[in-house]
C-alpha cells in the first residue's frame, strides 16, 4: 500500500496521536514515566537518609565536596536541551522534517556535553578518594546521579537512532509518535535533574 504523502497544509494537528499506534505510544510512555518516578523516589529517599553518613571522621561531606559552578553548567546544558527538543516538536507539528532533525541533533549535542561533564565529575570524585564504596553517602550519591546518567544515555541513543533511521524517510504518521515519545522522555530526564540539582547540590552546599 502506498504511503500517504503529507504537506504542512494536510498534516494532522496532533499527528503524534493520529493513529491507534500513536495513541498507544503516548499512553505507553506515560505509564513508563510513572513507573520510573517510583524508581527515582526510592533512590532520592535513600540518598537523603544516607547523606553525609559514613565512617567516623569521614573526610568527605556534601558541603565540602560538591562544586556548584560545575553543577550549574550541567543544569544549563540539560535545560537548554529541553528547549531545543521543544523546538523540534514545534517543527513536527508543522511537518518540517528538516527542522525536527536539526533541533533533535542539537538536543543530542547538548546532552553529550552534559554527559561529558558528569563523567568528568565522577572521575574527579573517584580520583580524590570519593569512590562508590567509600561510604554509605558515596554509594547513595553515585546510585542516584548514576541512575539519572543512565537515563541520559538511553535518551541519547534513542534520539540518535530516530535521527539516523528516519533520515531518508521523512516525517510520517508512523515515526511522528516516536519522535514525540522521545521528546517526552527527554523532558522527564530534565525534570529529574532539576530535583537532583536542588536536593543534592544546592541543599548539599548551601544547607
């Protein structure tokens, strides 16, 4: 069966939910996010209960360890990447495939920048002796931030696969829901990081 060719004028207003498959993907991504919120709630609670807990005379504490300028730059990169994904979805709604690809690619670059800084941060902490098994505090920190970092990696791989796989296909009712679901997931990652920045870094350094 020949695929329907769309123009900006004939493109549905809610193309991401114009088909049953699209509606199922929309519901599915929100079910996943709700379950993921439970995961992050548990690791947040674990971190808060173990913050600054460790051997007597422990060398490291949140106030002396975390660097707000680095965390702030990481936050700006991730929040900006959320904005670029919004631009991508704006172009999706207007059936501008080139715009979708460009802004999703920029989202990936910003996400990679965030990930590079997070890897540097982890390397720095391990180098100075604040490793995963150093204390209950360090284990809780690396578990929380590392779980978020894993989600960033998953989101980046997901978006890159969409960009590459659909490069020659253009925008249609089959892949539009996939781009939209990836964008929702990316926004979720950004929201979780805002909580991490507040709970781990701001509360850790400023009390």
